[in-house]
């Protein structure tokens, strides 16, 4: 999903962009941890989509198991990105400095399909109504 552009945004669109950025950070943290723990995800996965899906799901299951049963030994504080809710600053997790690139690769075209714009609009509406959090106006 792509954010709204950078200029001329309404308050609602800025909030959507902020929430989308937060969601993306959660995904990057999760995948960054998986890559740093489970080396099979480090090189480009040259498998069929079905096999790649099985491997990723297996890594997720193992991650959740370890987190529930060995949390103190498995992952330490500071391993994942955190947000300072006073300043809005993002504090990078240690996985980002492990030398392993885990950025999500996306391709952006100039024109989104009308259906994609409708989905983005529905999320924008959600984040500004029933999904509203009290502090989002401070950082958006």
C-alpha cells in the first residue's frame, strides 16, 4: 500500500501516512528479527511461492514458540524498533545494525488502480474514526 503524497495533505491523509508508516515498521521489525535468527531467509529465497510460504510460516511458528517459552534468552530489549511517544522519535532496534539488509522491496507506479485507492481511502477513514488513537494528531 502506498502513502499519500508529501504535499497538500489533509490532516486525515497525514494521519493515514503516519499509521501506515507505523504498520510498515512492525512488519520490518518482524521480518528483520526472522532474518537475523533464521538464516534461511537471508539470501533471496529461490523457491516456489508455496515452498517459500511454508518456510516463512514455519519461521513464524518457531519465532512465536521461542518468544513464549524462551523470551528472556531469545530476544532482548532494544532488539526491535521502538517509538518515544513523548518526542515521536524512532529508536532503531539492534537488528538493523546486524549487517543484514531486510528492507521490503516495493515497486511504485505513478497511478494506483481505483480499487487500491478505495482500500487506502477505507483505511484512512478507519484511522480517523473508529481506529483513532488519542496521540496520533501529535505526530502526524
